[in-house]
């Protein structure tokens, strides 16, 4: 996919939303000719679950229950240090982890577990494990039918959210939440790969 063509589509969508669009000097999401990919399903699913557990802790999920769920899921290696401190000890800004539900929604979209990622609508529970109903990680994976997005489609949404993030820093657009946009952008930047993972050797999960 031509990144310049994707940018043109992103600009049109920003105009539809009534948001300012970046000019020609704003960097394209990837270089022409780059090989686009998407992270493995297992990694995407694990990060969705971890983000959802951290979010659940902000809503009062007991520490012991959260840890038991993660241990049963065998996904502790996908828990970031800041998430671990919050889930286990309650340390950190709960607002940051509450906003993680937006990153989880973006990853659910990449997995094909939700149809849209409307920038004007906050995340809901679509595609996520039913923690209130006691659903285990393995049961959630068995219940959901992933249909991972084509890399070009994922790259297009990544470009749109990159432009939306620029717009949030330049002006206030009614209904556009900078935190929502930033968390979804971070998730998409992690989920969509170009040629290889980050060249600095740091694998930053959303």
C-alpha cells in the first residue's frame, strides 16, 4: 500500500470529523515499499487480556482474583512492570490503567473481534473476556473467532490515528478525546509492524 494514498484517506476522514489535518510535512506512517505485518495472534490476545485485567483492577477487582486469573492464563510474561506494580500493589496512576481499555479495544479491532474503532466513541466490552461472568482466558480464546485484519487495513487505521493524535495536539475537536486517541495509537503502533520490530531493540507494549 502506498503510504501517501493512505494519508490522503486519513485527511479526508479528519475533515469529515471536523478536525484539522496535518500538512505535507507531517511524516508518513511508513516508508514506501516497506513490508507491513501484524503481530502474532497469541501476543495480541495476551496483551488484550492483561490490559483488561489492569482496567478491572481500577474498578475494584481484588488483587488475589486478578493474579489467579493471570496465573491460570499463563500470560505473566506479557505483563509490563508498571502493570505488575498496579495489579499486585495498587501502585501508579489508576487513570492510566483505566485508559488501557482503549488500547485493548484497538487490539480487539486488529484481532477482528470488533467491527469498528470509532474515534468519537469510548471503548465498550466488545471482544473482551467476560470477567464478571468468571470467564477464564482459555475459555475466552475458545469462544472468540479471531479474523485478524489484513496488514494494509491495519496500517490504514494506524495512519488515521496518527493524524488524529496530531490533530488533538493542534486543536480541540468536539468529541475527540486526546487520551483515547493516544492509547489506541500506541496499541496500533505496537500491533502493526514494518519490516521488523523496533530497531532500537525495545519492544514497547501498549
